[in-house]
C-alpha cells in the first residue's frame, strides 16, 4: 500500500480535501512510522549516497541509521558528533569537511520500497495510520469535531499501534 492510499482513506473518512491536506498528512504518516518502535516490518538495507553541500538526502522508508561509512574505507562517522539528521537529510558537521561528490555507504533499517523508491506501507498499518491522521486533524480542528471524536481517534491509534508491534 502506498502513502497516497492511506492519505486518501484518511481524507475520505474525515470528509476533507485530499489536495489541501496531502502534504500535511504525508508528514503525519512519516511521524507515525518513525515513532512506531516495532522492528518486525523493517529490513536491513544499504545504499551509496553522494554528498552535496555537506548534506545527503536519505532514502525513502529509512527508519533507523545503523552506520555511515566513507566509501571504499572503514572510516565510520559518529551520530551527533560527525553528523545530525533533520527530517530526511543527513547533515555533516563542518569540522568533518565533506567535499561535494564524496560517496558514503548508508546502512539502515527501512520499509520496503517499490522500483520508484516509494514506501510500501504494510497493509495492517493502514488503520493505525488513518487513526493517527484523524487524531492530529481533529485536534487541530477541535471546535469542528469535539473532544470526544479526537479522543476516539487517539485511543484507536494507540490500540492499533499496540496491535501492530
């Protein structure tokens, strides 16, 4: 299942515009995925990435960084010392001195992706992710939905999260 399918299901359930909320809902899906502590849906992956402006865009579906290594060497970089991660970008510390075009090997746990590098969300996560979007959406528009509806989405998300560990 693609992220777009989850977003469409949430937009339909919340009776809101897909187009107006798609970007925000995608951010929410990624938040929920990254906060989910189960490892049984993630697989160990590795990819080569190229540094530009001391930054690297991380692959879709990454969940947990295992190692960042300079290509063709054994030089490992330490998180929070040599680099930080902001969103889907790995940013090298200026003291490391990463010139443009430097190649690194990025080892990580991630979700499956299709040939176009789109995340494939496990089918049994759909309800959990729709409930998370519903919780955050109804919290933002609490005057329109009421506290009870928001709390129902929150409870459903927490229940689904526990069911999908």
